[in-house]
C-alpha cells in the first residue's frame, strides 16, 4: 500500500531520495498527477510500465526543471525553442530528437529516436525535480486506459494498492486538469500529436503558422502512429458514454455543459472551457461511482480552444472497449 502524504518540504526531500533509489513516486503537476521514476534508470522506468499495466510500445514523457536541462537530452529546432520559451514551464510537451549522449533509459522512448520532454510549472513538481536531481519519467498516475487522476485520492484509488508505488505526494487538485499538449516535428513540420492543456490556437499564434494534424497517421494503425499513446479506447470510465447528448434518457445521467443543461453535474455552468477541462476527469469519476449501471450522457462541447482536447478525451472514453 502506497503512503499518501501532504507535499511538505520534508516529504518532497524524502520523495527525491526514493526517486534516486529507483522507486516510484506519484506527484502533482498543473495538468494531472504523474507516476514518476528516475528517467535514467532502466529498472525504475520498467516499474512504471509494470505498475500501470501499460503496453510496452507506449513511450513516456520526461520531466526536467528547465529548458537548459532539456538541452542535455534532446536537440531543439528554432521552432521548438520558440515554443519552449513561450510555454515552459507549463502544459506543453515537445517531442524532439534524442541526443546520442543522452543519459536516459531507452525504455522512455520505447524504441523511437525521439524523446517527449516537458518542464512542469507546479511548485511541487519543480521541488521534486530539484530534490531528486534526476530527469523524471512520468505518465499519468492511473492504471493504463483509465481516467487520468487530478487529485491525490484518484491516484490512491487507481494505484494505491500497488507495492510498486512507494509514495503519493498530495498537492491538492490539478489546476488545468487535462494532460499536456504534445507537439512533434515529423519532417520538420510542427504537428499536434495530442491536444491538451494548451490550446492549438495559442500555439499557432506563437508559431505564426498552422499545426499539422497527426490524426491521419493515427488512423493508419499502431505502428504508424505519431503519438503512440493515442490508443482508441483510453481515459475510460467504467460506465458507457454517449456524446453530444441534448438531454439524458431514463437510463442515463447527464454530464452537462453550459447554463441550459439540467444535469446531475455540470462541467461549467457558465460555459467556460478552462473550467470544464479542470473538472472533466474528476466529474467523470464521480458520475462513474454513482451511475449504478446507468450510462453517462455528455452535453455537446464546442470544438474551440480547450474544447478540442476535451472532445478528444471524451471520444476516447466513449470508444468501444478493447
Ligand atoms: O500532462 C501530462 O502530459 C502528464 C503529466 C504527468 O506530465 N503525462 C502524461 O503522460 O500524460 P502519458 O504517458 O500518459 O502520455 C504521454 C503521451 C502519449 O500520448 C505518448 O504516446 C506521447 O506522449 N509520447 C511520449 N513519447 C513520445 C515520442 N517519443 N514520440 C511521440 N509521442 C510520444
Ligand atoms: Mg495517460
């Protein structure tokens, strides 16, 4: 059973030691909670896959304290530098060519010649990186394919029973509540590999050009996927979902959006997409726990700003289960 402790200075110092010993520590970031391990230690990284029950082909995001630390592991293009300057620390992950001399486990790249890297903004994540003095590989701290955790209690529900997880640092609710946006540069073209906490429009405004879409690759099957983590059914609650629902049927509970939704829960009564993103995973969990065999119907969410990432997660949560 993992120990869940408030993220005090002493707890973070101990968590840093655990990471250096090759143990797993779950910690808060501004997006979702991460299941962290020393990214330079093969065995520690392997434990992440084991604890999550994650398919091996799925590579992990490496977290570092700043862009300078990232430079040691990956090669930045001019556009990648621009994005790092604007969005780090924060909810943006860059997939960049791995340096030959990078001291990172090959397992974090899962056979690819690139590394996904991110500088988190959350003060506990930053303090942990400093305490550990290691790059930290961290997927979302949930069992593979399940809803991502935005509170320490979610991590405990999903992975708390695992002997592999040494500690959960409790830093409260995640501010953004959606995983980071993942951007890669296949053939040098900035490409949206996973919509997330930073909206496409913001990134396009900084780059001064449109982002290419990875969806075409994703449709061509697992091997050709630009972002291999984008499995069809993912982020799935136990209860089935019906999307774009105007109202709930007799066998359904409604997860609403906007002022008109007469629902058990509302992602944002004022129609604010940032608020909806922050509430999404916690409300899916709460409805799932109380649905009692009913289906979850979800109000339509506009496809702008963070709506793209919210719709992406909902579509996956509703996809046929494998
Ligand atoms: O907000 C987040 O990104 C959270 C927090 C903990 O930082 N982490 C997270 O990690 O969501 P994870 O492992 O659940 O998702 C990582 C995503 C997957 O879609 C994966 O396929 C993609 O990043 N990814 C990782 N390495 C990649 C690579 N080398 N090339 C392409 N995609 C990669
Ligand atoms: Mg995940």
